[in-house]
């Protein structure tokens, strides 16, 4: 089916922080570059306005929403129904679900909630999270189709929702096109023993392991330094007091959330990329490490194995000594470092670029309209 003149809403109302914002930017920019005569409307929270490039900020087809306060979140659900009734779309694509409303048309929802498809970790084991998880599963079941980024997640999601494989589509992640368009600075020398941890704070990211890890590594590498990209509030709440009490200011530095151009500089200057996550559906960190030709150390879990294969060193994310041993191994073994980087360059070929991703998404739109 030709998509020309079809009305499609791209719903980004669930976004607030992290890699989802970059996916939204990449998706919207790709849509604008691949005009097929589709009538698009974009729903975006005003809270992410600062992170958006100007061409998106000024886009006339954006419907801005607010959700900072509880009452605004309640009103948002009603507003989403109103938008759906007003524009009468053929498809609503919620970039990352669950969507807390039922669209009266084909509703495609992206899935990126790893805690729903993996065994519960202690960090998430609360009554509040248990009830929240049940609610999210119910809302996910309201959707018609799902988009995931790996086959690992597809298999786990099928089991969670007890739905047909045909309802779940895989659209692989890729390198943010903003990175590819950057004029990268020439760095004459990298920061020796600098380890970049490019992650937003969530309990399942397991970033607190860096505190004992930094303390342990400092005994072997006096110039070791971990670079974090946390919101200042999250950093003060989860790191500040603990690491100050252990005199770790020299070894742990928080630079805060970064726009992609500045983050690229830290990728270039760092010696290792480290992600000790406990749960994940996908992450931009892996292809970014491959793109910047940096060796990657990450968790020995199924999603990481699928996305990285032999292009990473795998560690036990719960064991700081095991993490430290792998970091020291990589820092001290130049041939191993070169091999991991070479494998990363090859692995990058398995990821989609932004043009390929939007073509695949358009193909999904056509298939769902024809079904």
C-alpha cells in the first residue's frame, strides 16, 4: 500500500531523558529527509526542547505537551485521546511504550522496558515497581504491533505478551546520524586510562559499581579516571557523598548530560568505553563505541552478546573485581585492544543507518495497513 496522504502520528510523549531522545531526533530527521507525501504529526514533551536541533524545534507539525506535574500527566492522557479524535490518523507510532491510551486506529508501539522481560533484579524489587509493571504489561497488550531492536527482545516479548511473532518487528539500532555529520576535533593525544561511562541514571544501569571499582583500580593505576554523564541531581544523590568519603574525586568525574557534539569529544579522548548495565533492550553506547574505534567492556548478558558478539570484553557487572581485572587486561594488552576495535568496526556493519531504519519503519507501516 502506498503511504502517500496517509495520516501518521509519531508519539514521543513518553520520553523524558536518555537514549530515547536521540532515537526520536534521528527518527524525525529521517522522516523529514524521506518525504513520501505522508501527513505526519509529532507529539513531543516540551521538557526535551533543549536537546532538539533547531530544524525540529521550529517544526510546525509538532504538538507540544507538558508532563512535569502529576496533574499534567493525567491531562496528557485525555489530550492524547483528543489528538487522536481530531486528526483521525491511520497509524499512531508510539516510539517507546507503553502508551497510556488506546488509539482508535493501528497502534504500533516501541518496546524498551527490559525489567518486564528479564527476572526481577533486587534494585527494582519493590511493591510500587511490581504494581507499575503489571499496569505497563496491560497497556502494552492494548497495542496492535510492536517494534523492538533485537531478536533477543523479540523472543522475550512474545513470551511476556503471549502474542504472535508476526506482531513483533525488529528494527535494528544504529549510530546517531548527528555523530556522522559532526566535524570531529583533531585530538593529538588521548587521556591515558580514562574510561567513559555514557549512561543516564537508572537503577538497572548498575552505575554504583563504579565506586568500589574506582577505589580498587586506583591501587593499580594512580591516574585512572571514570567519566560519568549523569544529571547533577542523580549524581549528588547516588555518588557524591560516598565517593567523597572515600577520597575518589580524583578518579570519578561527572560531566553531566551532554549534547552529542561534546559527548563525541569524550569518546575520542577516552581509552575504554564501559557499560556495566544489568538490564537492557538495546543501547546506542555499543555502536558509538564501535564508530569511534574504542574498545568496549560490558555485561556478560544475552542482549549484549547479540549486539556485540566478539566486539567486546564481557564482565560480571555485579563483581567489581572481575570488572577491574578486565579493565586492567585491556589497558595493558595493546594487541587485545586492537583486536576488539577491529571486531567493533566489523560489527558496525550489522547496524542500520538512519535512512535504512526509516525505510524499514515505512515498510512496517505498509504491512500493518495491508494486514
